C-alpha cells in the first residue's frame, strides 16, 4: 500500500522496486499532477483508491478497511521510498515465519545530497510498516502515527531507502513547517505524561525513543540541544557536508516548533488553520474517472467531491 499526493516525480521509481509483490494498492489524496497516469503506466495492474487525507493514522486505517487487500500481511510505503532487494528478502522471511508477531518495525536509510546520512538521521529509527490485517490499528501522533497492536511486534534489520528530498529542499522545508504545527500539540501532551525514566535502559528501542521524546518536550533551548545531540553526540560530523546541512535543517524545524509554542502560550496559535501534514491545501480535490475507482471507493470519493 502506497500513500500519495502529487508524487509524479517519485511514484515510478517506487513501483519499480515492487515487482516481487502481486498486489499493489495506491491510496491517493486527490493528486492534481499526473501521479495516477504515471503509476498506471509503470504498473498496469495497480489498484487505485482516492480518499481525503486527515492524518497518516486515519489514512492507513481507511486503507486497511476499504481496499480489500488480497493477502493477510500488508506493507505500507510512501512514494519516495524504495523497497530494495535486501529489504524485500527480509519481509518475505518475516511473513513466512512471523512466530507470534502480528507486525514488524522497519527502518530506513535516509538519503540526502547523494549519500546516506546514517548518524545524524538517528539510524535506526523504527516505524511499524509491515502488519497482519485485523491485528494493528493506527492513531495520530504529532504529524505522524502511532500503532495499537493486539499482539507482539518484531523488528526487521534490513532497511529500505528513503529519498525524502526527492522534491527538493524547498518542498521539505514547506512540509516540515506544516509538521511543526502538529508537533506543538504533541509537545503539550508529552509534557503531561510521566517521564518514566526507567524506559531509557529498556531493551525496546521504541520505549527508549518515546522516553527521549518526553524528556525533549520538557527541555529548553530545543534548537541548540538538537544540534548538539545530532552533530556531536550522534557524530553527525562523520556524515560529511551532507550531515552538517541536514543538521541545520533539523535545527530550523526545532526553531519553528519553539516559536509556535511561544505563540500558543500567548494565545495566538491556531493549529486548526494548518494544512494536513505533508499535503498542500491550495489544490481542490479532484476525482479519477469512475472506471479507475473500485466500487468501495467510488461512493466515498463522490461524497467528498460533493
């Protein structure tokens, strides 16, 4: 399953790495470029649905409920991600021998300025992308999502490749400006949660990361702290010039969050005016021709356009 919104520049290369999958589903948020056309040319058997985007968790839940996947195990990807051969083998092994796991966390190699920025991108960071239908749901968490699983979860070490700057730095900055508005809400909530510092020594990397997020939400000088952590503690300087520039972009993101937190304290912030994370609001929704929508999606798309 691939979530898209105006991904004409990336969708073909994403699909090229999925020739091992016999059922590929695209869930599109009414793209206004030729994402759909290019996707159909690259993968004629692609199944396409359109659905209005509220947040990543809602979009993934809708896809699981409404697109009738042909298999019990589902892999979620974004259009700027490549499931390379190594990752595909890991997925195949996990699906064939899942044990008691109902899902698996995957990690990615973040690419920037022609190289993998391993250290300052906090590799490995984990996201639940491979799951068994009916066993996992998602809910909104900041600009992203958090999983709710009915059983144990495993980890796949073989990473996929993430080209988050495929649309250019300006697009990345604009997208993360919108993300920062959602992060303000998350920071406020994390400040109310117990620190649970014992999670810092947990063997579970997800628990450790969430504890660090609770700590960061209470920490002052967020931009400076972010740069010191990424560039020096995590040795981002070893990622070369690309790593230095990536750290600067992350610092800019933290500055946006810090200023928006101050704005909210003064009663001037209005998170409701932000556009959906990672998506523009300037383009009105459009429909695919009816023959390209499956019946379960056609009625919903028509209702949205009305």
